């Protein structure tokens, strides 16, 4: 493959990166707009991250995506963080701009917000539930607060981690009520009754453990809710199959991947992202009303 001089470069920094769908998705987007740009996935060890970011800047990269396990560490390395990245304490997108300064963004938040709108799930003034209390759960909480949720119930195996997350979110978003519960059947049954949205922000159900679900039984779900699984490998997780059986609206983690990628693409290129091309490139499920 030839990468001619003058090609604009974007990197993905993570570990592992071998199975990432982002190179395929961004290559399709660059091609659709006729841009001479390339996106390269680079495996970086945590101890090498500061040098890797400095190296990208020195080599003239336009920017980068940052993925597991570097999102929090990358935030510490930026010259400036935008407001959302600061709220998340994590960066998934770097732009080398404003005199080649490292500007940090978190497009996972916009990815979740656009996914909710795409899937036609409204949370404004309503109650939502989040499973997990890690980095993705934090981005989901920020997205829900920005979408106007009035209550967010966090369910976690380590309740103290969820309490810490709820505390910092309550400070940032005092108009939202954050609750903490153990990730257990009884608490889920009570906590989900009035929820219009359930988001899985744990890795449970991800390949190779595809038989697992973060909820013990589908009795806790109902047909008035949307269920978003951030896990996208496989794209139809056990949780989403349980949700389908209860008549709940399902939202794919591949949509979040495509929409966060679209926002990153727009930050790097300054052009509207070809979202349909990006969704197709990663075989994201179509909306129910578009299915034949
Ligand atoms: P993380 O920071 O490691 O947090 C994972 C959370 O899940 C923690 O609260 C952890 O609990 C909990 N957890 C893990 N295994 C569990 C288990 N067996 N039972 C109960 N709880 C468990 O990871 P993350 O960055 O938030 O990512 C979470 C998932 O979201 C990953 O699968 C990631 O690929 C996915 N994600 C997808 C997208 C997308 O574009 N679709 C974007 C971001 C993230 P403990 O604290 O007790 O360990």
C-alpha cells in the first residue's frame, strides 16, 4: 500500500489495537470524501504514552484517537482539555492544533448522545440506569446529564467505585439525582421499573464470554425502555437478545463507535462526517424501521 507524501496522518493509540474497527471505519470515511488521509492503529505500552504523544506531534500527525488503557493518562498529557473531556477526566481524541498544541476531547459522550437520538430514546426529565462505574460509565453519565435526564441509577459490583462516580457527577450536574445500587437482581428489579433507558457500561458479554449478560434475568426489563449495550463484539449481545424478547428498544454499541468516530473525524478534518458510510463500514445494525 502506498502512502504518498502529503498524506495527512491520524493514529490510534491503545493496547490492544489489533482488532479495532476504527481503521476500517475512518479509511472508508476518508475515501468517501476523496481525502488523502490515512489512519494507523499503533500499539503503545502505558509507560511509552508520553513519548508516543510527543512523537505524533513531532511527526506532524493531525491528531489521534486514544483507547483502552490510555484514556485517563492521555488527559494528563494535553495542553488543553475541552469541557467534556475535563468532566470525563479522559480523552479519546487528540487534535494537534493552535500552534501544534495537544488539544484533548472526549467524543464518547457525543457518541452516546447521538446514539440515543438515532435510536429515538428520550431521557429528558426521565430516569436512566447505568451498569458499571468505569471510564465508559462516566462518559455515559455526562451524556445523560447533558441530555437532561433527571435521575441516573448506577449499578456496580464495587459500590464504592460507583459512589465516587456519583459524587463527582453530582458536583458537576447538581440538577441530576445520582443513585448507587449493587449490581444484583433485587436492586435491578426495583431500580429499573421506572427507567426509560438501561446502558451496559461493563465489558460483560464481550467476546469470548458471549454467553454472559450483566443482568441475571430479563424479568428486570420492560417494553417501555431502550437498552444500549456499549459492548459491540458481538454486535447482538446476550443482553440485547434479552431486551428484544421483552419488547424493549435495542441500541447498538456499534452506533456509539460510529458516532464517536464521526465527531472525531469532524474535529480532525473540519468536514461533516459521512456517517452512513461509517456505519456501513463496521456493519452496524440498521434502524428497525429501515430493515427490509
Ligand atoms: P473500565 O474502566 O475497566 O470499567 C469497567 C466497569 O465494568 C467497572 O465498573 C467494572 O467493575 C465493571 N465490570 C467489569 N467486569 C465485571 C463483571 N464481571 N461483573 C460486574 N462488573 C464488572 O472499562 P470502560 O473503559 O468503562 O469500558 C467498559 C466497556 O465499554 C468495554 O467493554 C468497552 O469496550 C466498552 N466501550 C464501548 C464504546 C463504544 O464505542 N461502543 C466506547 C467506550 C467503551 P469493577 O470496578 O468492580 O472492576
